[in-house]
C-alpha cells in the first residue's frame, strides 16, 4: 500500500473510532439517566466504572492522531481534519465525565429520602441524544448545515434547563427537608445541559474541518 493510501486508511480508522466513541458516550448518558429514574445504584456504579474505558478511548484516539501528525506532517485539509479529531474526542471525553457526574448524583440521591424525579430531565436527555446522533451524521458527512443545526437543539436544551431550574427552586421552597434532593437534581440537569454545550463544540469542530475558520455556534 502506497503512503497516501495508508494515510487515508489511518484517517478512516480514527474517524470510525470517534464515531464508536460518540455512541458509547450516548449509552453512558442514557444509563445514568435510567439509573436516576429507577434509583438503580448498581447501574450508576457501572457508569462510573465505565468512565475509565471512555478515558482510555480518548487517549487512544489522541495517540493515533498525534502519531499521524508527527509521521506524515500533513498540511491544509488533512491537518485540519486531524486537529478536528483531537477536538471532537476531547469533547466526547468531557461528555463522558458529565455522565459519570450524573451517576454520582444518583448515588447521593439514593441514600436520601425518596423524591419525585421531574420528567424534564429525561426530556433533556432525549434531546441531547438526538444531538449526538445528528453530530455523528454531520461528522461522517462533513455536513456544515447539520453541524449548524446543533446550536438550535442546544438552545432547546438550555431553555429546558432554565425551566427545570426555576421549577426546582419553587419545589425547594414548597418542600422543607428536601433541599439536598432538589440541589442534586439541579446538578443533574446542569450536567445534561453541559453535554449539549459540548455537542455544539463538536459542530464547531466540523465547521472548522470543512471551512478552515473558527465559528462560534453559541452566539
């Protein structure tokens, strides 16, 4: 295999690893939210333990990407693609951290007295999951239109979190002795909202890959 063919094969291999990584993060987030609603500490601990695997995945992608940069010394579009790979992997790793943080909040909630979990948190997770799948499509297809639309979905998640936050504060006032539960649920909502922000960052990385310019989708 000639050098260019090998380089293209290596690029494709890293891209596939990133796509797989994205779906693993999506699963971790879903499991963390399932653990929340089912009050399942075992599942929460599984999410926490599996975060090490997500960290390892990020490390492997970084090492493979940096090795290609060092050995091939790519320029122009190829270099942008590799830089985008590093950025996307970093955002996915941070998303995995937020899933782990949700699982930790689940374990804190499970030692407190029972508390109704607002459906809005599940609704937020479902929108975020849709964002992950849209981001994967945009990444695979290098589709800047789909990448830009991630910001619109992130605005939806932000709005949902704002409403959840206000409702939780009202609930805190209404229910004495439930303050710890309320705050943990606010934290969970914030972690889901932050996942949406990182997916928007992925959209920005896709735009950088295609257009070669930095774009702020959060404006």
